[in-house]
C-alpha cells in the first residue's frame, strides 16, 4: 500500500477489534448448553434452561409464527424463562397469532416487535402499544420482513418448527413449509443460533428439506406444532351476491383479458369463483383458456376445478390442513417431493405471484374513493400479511403475456403492460356499514399508533379493477384522477362514495367500457344462485376429491 | 356428491387420465441410465449418452448459465448429443454466456429460448434470431425467469453445477451459490430430473447446501466449472469525471437522504463511490451515518470501506473470484456458513435488494429525455439481468426508513415513501457519442426483433435521481412531465437532450432544489482527482485486504 500509507494507518484505528464477534459469541453460548445435548438434539425438559442460556437480553429473536404454522412449543417455553434474566428482546415475527407471543411483552421478556400480521391478536397489540408495554419497529409484508433479516434485522437466535428431524439434525419440514427455509438460511449463515422444535425425531427422514449443516439445536416438542386451516371456506356460506360477483369476474375480467395465471386471495369471493369455473366457466367454453396456473395455497374449494381439468399447476406458500392426501395423489398439479408430499415455500411462491402471474384478486373490507383499501379498522393493528406483495404491479417484470399486454393503454413505444390487481368488495358489509368510505379508518389508526404513514393494505394506484355486486370499474382505463373517482363511484352503490355518482356520467363510462354492469357483459343476475356452485358444502368437496380431502373437525358439520 | 351428480359425471370425462404423468415419465427416463450409475453418481464418460437418454425432443431444459458461474461441462456435453435424436429443446437460461449455448440452436438441438441476459453473446443472439435459427420466448429479469419455473415454464430436466458432492448426492455449492437452489427446487419438486456437474466428489462435504433428496444425477466434471470475475473493477481505470460523479452522489444523494442500506450496480461509477467512502466520505464525517448495509456481490473495491469500519453487512447474489479468503476472514460482515465460507443466493439477495434497502444506484449507457434507459444498442439483444429488479420502487414494501420517507413529496395521509433509484451516466460516452438521446436504440431493436414492447432496462418513471458529471436531477421532486424533462435536460450537458435546457429554467430548478450542480452541494470540482481514491490499483486493494484478496491473473498487472 505504497500510495495511501497515512490513510491506511489512520484507518487501522477505525477497524473493528474483531471480525468474528458473532461467531465467537455463538460458540460461547452453544458451549453453555453442551451438557444437555446429544449431537444437535436437546433434551425436551431442558428447553427453558437452554433458552435462558443461548438467549441474552436485548437479542433479536425470530419466532416462527407464520401465517399458518406456529413454533408453539418454543413460544410456550420462551414465556417461561426467568424474566429477571432475559429482558427487552426484539421479537421478529411474521404473524402474531398466539396469546403467549404478547405475554412475552407483558412479562418484560420482550420489548420491541417487528411483524407483518397480527390478525387474531390485533386488538391486544393496539392496547399494549397504547400502554407502552410494546414498541413497534415497523409493520411489514411477509417477504419484506424476511428480506430485512439479510440487511438490518440480522437475528441472534431463531426459533422455528419442522415435522421431523433425524439424529444429525437434518429437517423434514413437511408439506407446510411456509417460512422455515428463509428464516433458517438468514440465521445459519450469519452465526445466529438455529433452534428447531420437531414433532418427532426419527431414524430416517422421508426427505431432507433443510440440511443439518444449517441447524444448531433440535428439540422434540410436547405435541405437534399448531397449524390453522386458514384457507378453508365452507361453500355453504357463499352468498348469491358473491356468486354474482364471481360471474362478473369470470366474464368481465378473466375472459376479457385472457387471464392464464393468477393468485387468489382467501375469502368467500374467491372461493365462489373457484367453484364457478367447472360450471359457469365451463358453460362459457373457457376451460383451457383461462385460470390454468395458480400461485396459492391448496384451497379446498379449488378441488372441483382441478378434478374438472381446469388447473394445470398450483405452487403454494404453505399447505392446508386436510389437503395433504389429496395433494399427494395429484403430483402433476402440485409441487411434491420425491417422497410424494408437498413442498411449499412462501418466498418462492411470492416470487411466482409477483413476477410470473397475470393477476391477483382479493377481497377487502374498506375502500376509499381513490381505491385505497385496508383491512385495518378502528382499534386494531392487523398488519399486512402478504397481500401487498401480490396486490401491486411489479415494475421488475419484463416478459409479456396476453393479459399483461391487454392492460397497456398508452400507445407510446416506451409504455409497458400491467399486472391485473383486482379488488372485490360488497358496497355494504354486514350490519349495513358502508364498505366504501370517504376516509379509511386506517388513517386515524395510523395517526394514533404514531406510524409515519397510513397503514394502507393496497394502494389505489396499484388497483386495475374493482368489482362489486353492482359492476366492474376498469380503473386502468381511466384518464386522470377525476375519471377514476367517477368510475369507482359508479360501482359503489349507495355508499357515501357511490352517492357521488351522476347517472349521465355513469352512462358515459359504461359506453366507453370503463364501467360494466352485469348486463353489459352478458351476466344474468337471475342466474346467480347457489345451484351454480360446483360444490355447495364441505361434503361435496370431499366427494369431488374422491375422499382424499379430510376437512378438519370444525368443518365437519354434515 | 348428492347435489351435483350429473355435473360430476360429465366432469369425469374432462378429468386427466393420469395425475402422475410427470412422475412416471421421470421414472422411465431414470431407469434408462441406471446401468451407468452408482447411487446418484454417473460415470463421467457416459454423460453424453445419459443426456440422450434422459432428455427428449421438445423438452424444457434449464441450463445453469448464471451471471457468473456456468455448468459448462454439461453445456459442452449437450452440444455433443445426437442432433437427429434430440431436437427442438426449449432452453431456459438466465445468462447466455458461452458459445456452445448458441451452438445448440445452430445444430437444431434447441429451438426456443427464454432468457434474462446475453451480454457476451448478444450480437450472435440477434443474428440467429434474424436467421430464424432461434426463437425467443421472452427476455426476463433473473428472478422473473425463475418465478416462471414455478408457474408456466416448468422444466423437464435441469443442468446445474456445484463445487462438490458426496456419494449420496448431497451438494456443496460453495461461496458462489447464485441460482442453483431455486433451479433445483423448482425441478426436484415437480418431477423434473436434476443433473449436477461437480468439480469433485468427496467423502465429506464442508457443509450441505442442497440435500441429496433433491438431486437425481451427479457427475464429476472434466474441469472446475467456469466462473467470471464480473464484479472486479481495476481502480486504475477510474476517471476524474467518475470521481466527481461519486462525490456528488455521496453528498447530494447518500448524505442528503441518509441512505443506510443499498445496492450498487457494477461499474466504474459505483467503484469510485466505494473507494471514496473512506476518504471523501470520512472527511465529511459520514462513517456510521450512511452506507452501512449492502446487498451486492463482494466487490473488491468495497474492501477499503469494509476495512475502515464503514460497512456492517453485505449480503450477496454470488461470490467474486479471488475474494473467498477475504470473505472467510470477515464473518461479521458477510453471510458465511458454519464451515467458514460464503453462502450467497440470488433470489434472497434480490429479495433484500427489493424490499429491504433504501437505494439502488447503477450506471447506464443510454437515456432518453424521459429518463428511460437501456443497455440495448443496435444489433445487440443484451437482455436485462437483475437491474430492473433493483431499479424500481417496490410497491409491496410497507416499512419506513429515513431515506424512504425523505422521498415522500405528497402531503396526503395516503401517500407513501419511495425507494431511491439512482442512475449515473456521463453525458457523452467514449468516442463522443451522446449518452442522452431523443429515442433509445432499444425502440428500433425491439421492433426489429418483433418484441411486443420496447426492451427498456429501467423505466424513467421508476428513476428518482439522475447524476451526471454536470449535476444531479432530483426527478422525484418534479411536478409533471414537463418539469421532469427540464430537470433532466439541465444535467444532460450538450447532448441532444441537454440542448433543450434553457438557462432561466435551469436557474429556477436549481433554486427549487430540483437540480443541483456541484457548487450547489459543496462539491469542489478541483478536488475530484485520483488522489482521493482509497485505492488506486489492484495492488492497493490487495494491500488493504492484508493479502487476503487474490485477484485473478488478468488483473495482476503490477
């Protein structure tokens, strides 16, 4: 270094004393649990002591609380550590789903949280925040939170779950993979400690999903990890308005734009569409022309469409309780391993949903006049989950498909196509509360929680279509904010937003094809009844699956 | 199925005859190579026959041709198959880098290609397309192409590379992981055949990166896989204009917006910035305040900033030739495994770059008056690589950082922040050709190649800042397309675009802070000389690394 000696000398003083602080600290901590381990396997009864030994106050801890599965043996154990010894943890958790996740804060074991979704616990999160018991770093989408594990939320310890481990510490995560691979990779490759609860330790795994080289501690849980059937909708509860909306989507969106590949958000609206494909869709001659490739969890309501030859492939974020045998019997459709069972993967399915599909469609609870929408309602900090990752036009996409090109309205040679982002909602929700509002509840909630921006789930400028029981607003075709607002008002019924609609303007929008009412696209309101559903009950779904689908107990009401 | 019997009966006829066609076909093909295998290990001399046995005409084949590493034993073997027997393959390849990739088309073994980048072969791709020898599905970004493997480009056979395998077929991909995990996962979990060339078969791997459960055939290559040092820039070639631009970026972008986490594209512009941090950046007191977390490959020019304590973490897409020992010695900074060596991963690093960083900065070759840019020039179909994934504002992001919020210009409660997308370019490229042009060459190239839209690399509406040797255009602050054009013209020198600038308008833009010239942000042009670089040669970089960095031969000119 002839040329910069003085600079180099000066720099010596800025250089860290050690480049291996994380590795050394991990070795020190692992040493302390050595007596309770046999290889990578920790004795179950030592879990609380082990957590007290490998976790230090102030640590960043990832707790696997996914959309569906929960490392609940580890979360139930973590609340038992000595709260005088372990304090002020920074909890990173994609879904705050279980009561003990928040008990950690009440006990002072944890202080700060970065998360993505808090559906079942959203009321309590808001309360603890107000009481100063809990501090929020930020609310993310799922994959955004994992991305930060690789940048500025590098963890010290991660607590995850798998179905089985072998004696060496190799893991079989089973059909419901979800987030385990990315959490473990972020930790294993930056000298964090990887602790895995497994349902069972076995001699030989059906397949290895995560290699032992990435795992530090395996512990057999007291019972199988908790998992929720979040993607199951009983067809019995699908209403005729949802069927009408579904028919409009099939004709006015999927057929119109030749949608081949798509993600369905969860809800009765999308369940209705899935159950209309083999009936209404078939009557329109659309099989093989639309809805061939899906990026979504294995919705039971998709079974009739699969059995009818509509669906060519399904890639999934996670599995769904009761669907495992059905999936195993349909390897041409699902992404199954050599052992026969599903491999899901949230990061890769999000990648598929973001860059490779024509359309996202999802229901929302509340929408303002600019088509901004949110599931945040007063007093609840529900978070975002994965919808925003699907519910936007990915500007990093460069390949064309018929649907993507069909949304290109600008004739400039420098214009690009667009992903379909379709939002469905009924103009009034249960109890007669308008779903279209002047101002989202989220604005007030965000202010009250001290958030730097409003917690909007899907931004209006990302939405291409809004479908209500009244009709379809083709927002992507509108020119300027005013026309956009008028188009939305035209399908907003007699809600506060809908009352802004003027009949003459609406007629003009229908003439221009910016708004379509059912009759404009050949959808007959009278046809919209439950006889049109390919399955009308859980029992029907089981029958369609040839008995392979096994609904969880709470759905077995027939 | 009481309710829908007739429908169900009708559906029976639409139902596929078999749900296991892919699995059965894989079993059949694997059977045919059984005689040449010992476990998962194929005898090297049988590779051509094996490829002829497991590949069928018309198959979709993924060839691992990454940005850096190449499964070249397999590509060299594939061109040797009997072209009468194997024809019309559909090749899926992220980077068309090697001559034999295109020989496949000349021989008729392959017919159609879906790819992301064709830098070294871009001229020949264009020629073969014109000659009708090759058909292009689409040109993608890297992760977009992988996403399609999970949706509508499901492969039949994938050909990838790794450093080592053990006798069971477990893989050590080594520091340069790049795309191997996602390609293998997409294939292994949809009954495609996974063939891996390895440099070496060993008894025990340093660590397992990909489990044997995901691998079908391992073959020891005749020589180690090819890998290019794409991210190495010799500081000797950094010019004073690049230093000036770098100073402006540090003051006018990074310091101004408090950029903490970022991705640097490759090029001398960003190399200059990296080498200015420990000198110019230090003199401004910015250490610890900006540029703490990086998502990028291990650029050798980042060594001085790391050694000076600027950099807290680096997550990488791949490794870089010669950097492995240095990385191994700096585990606090890089993402290394338990064995000590780097784990990189393009999909995860793209995730980090998309959702977790404040800024992307990259150089471009050509820009139009709307800030659209492309590296496509006449007669070449270069493709996109990864830049578009970094070079846009990710609408799926929901957390805030100071930089992200600082780009929020709309006071509405429903407005969001924005990622910094910074493009650098000199107003004239070598040979006096203007870099700012009225119309991108890409428009003509796209037309000629029959592409449905113009192959634009980064769209102007995604760009927040443009930095030239003249100054900075803060495009995100502009209101309306006209002001945007004026701001760009103000930094476009005497190029055709720059000649549209009017002095009075430019003065007003400077007053409003929409354009800044060096003197407006305290950057002294006279200070911009090579003495300011922390390293001025490869030798300097080696010295900074304490001898750990070992440049490839072609860079060892001292």
